[in-house]
């Protein structure tokens, strides 16, 4: 099948316009891996992703204490398809900041079973042991040595994004991406300057939690909340879920008018319609992957996007 790809920032890396996140692959404590789903479901999700034209997968060393990297790496090695693997360095307190980067990358490569990471990202800003610029430069050094193809950051402010960009530019390396939370229920990148900085600097914004952890897919209501620790998160407070209901209803109505498209597809396409934005959606089962990948088959009209813009701007449930 023909696979859609686009350039990631100003790097040499090309990726599909939808990525699948794998935080839940191997994470038992928060997501319930091994209890509510397991290896068979994850294999089905990966297979469905490839069938649906998704070749971009995001993980991190801290997801499942390394289990996510091991699972994703094993699946990537089993396919003949070319997949893009992104992972992240965790600047944990006491780890040593910049000094820890080479060893952390080597461990991630072992778990992934890869010689090179396609996209290596700083998982969050470390304000105690190493400024984000110094960490970005350390990841850039790994790129110069051939162990990383592109460098990104995650969970940063607009000022930190610019700091990372400047540090890498001094070494002749582009900052390819920034990964932050962004959805129709959390439009903070539009208000805090991150999206504007991305467009100015040519950085791709990777939007994680694009379905607000399933809320925008219609999976949860004030009467039906997630089981386990997830259900205690502020986003799933009954009052917030009631506030989100009109947005979910609009997504469902647009999807119905477009021939029975799922509200998850509509929510993902609202982000895809924004220049320089790629959604990163977490999946654990094949049916989820198929439903989300279907968004690549069509696009919203300007009028439909404007409807969602107008309503979602009045309902923001994120803190």
C-alpha cells in the first residue's frame, strides 16, 4: 500500500502523519497490562497499525520500566516494513543530567534491538541538574556519532523549546520536534506560545493525548469512568466529563454526517488539519488501531474544523 509521509521538522526524517504511542505496552501498574489486555492485543495493535498505514511509533525508557521499548523493538524486528521508532531520555533527579545520556541511549538501543534511534527526545525539562539546552546538545552529540537520526524535546515551555533549538543549531543540527499534550479539550499549545514557536522555527509539534485519554473517542462519561488509577485523574472528574460531553457530541455528529466515521477519527483529523502537527495516540488493541488509522483516509472540511474550534475553545478540561 502507498504510505503517506511528511518531513519531521527540518530533519532528514520522514514519518507518517499519525503516530501510535506505546506507553501502555508493558505497563501493568497504570494501564493494566497483563490484566485488561496483554501481548496478543498489542501484537494485533501493531499489525493493524501497519495495515492502516501507520509506521511511526513512540515509546520511552520509563514506560513499563523498559518493557515498552523491548516489546516495540521485538515487533519492529519481525516486520519487513520500515518503521520509525522514537524514544525518550528521562532526566530523573539524581541521574546526573548530561552525563547520563550516552549510557541511557545505549540501554534504549539494547532494549529496542536497534543500532540507531530514529527520533531521540528529552522526556521533560530538567531544571535542577541540566538545562534543556545542555541536554539537547548532548542528544545532538549522539546524532553526530550516528546513534540518533533526529532530536526532539517533550513537555517543555516555549522558552525551553527555543533554548533547545538554539543549542542544536549551534552544532548544525535541527530540532525536529516537540511533544506536548494537545487536543480539542486541551489547546494550551495555542495559548502558551509553543505552537507559535514551532511554526516560527520549523519544528513539528507531536500532539500526545489527542483523544484526551479516550474522552474524545466517546469511551467515557460522568457515569462511566476508567477503572484503576486512571479513573482518579483530574480529567476524569464527573464535572469535567459532563463539560466535555458537548464536544464529544459534535465530533459524533460530524462523523455521522461523513458516512459513519468514528468520533476518534474526527478528533484526530482536527489536529491533522493544523499545519505542522502530528497526533500521537496511544493504542493497546487492534480495533483501536484500526479505528484511529482510518483518519488517514479522509480530512475535515474547513467548515467542520471551524465548528470544532468554536465549541472546543469554550470547553477546556485540562489543568
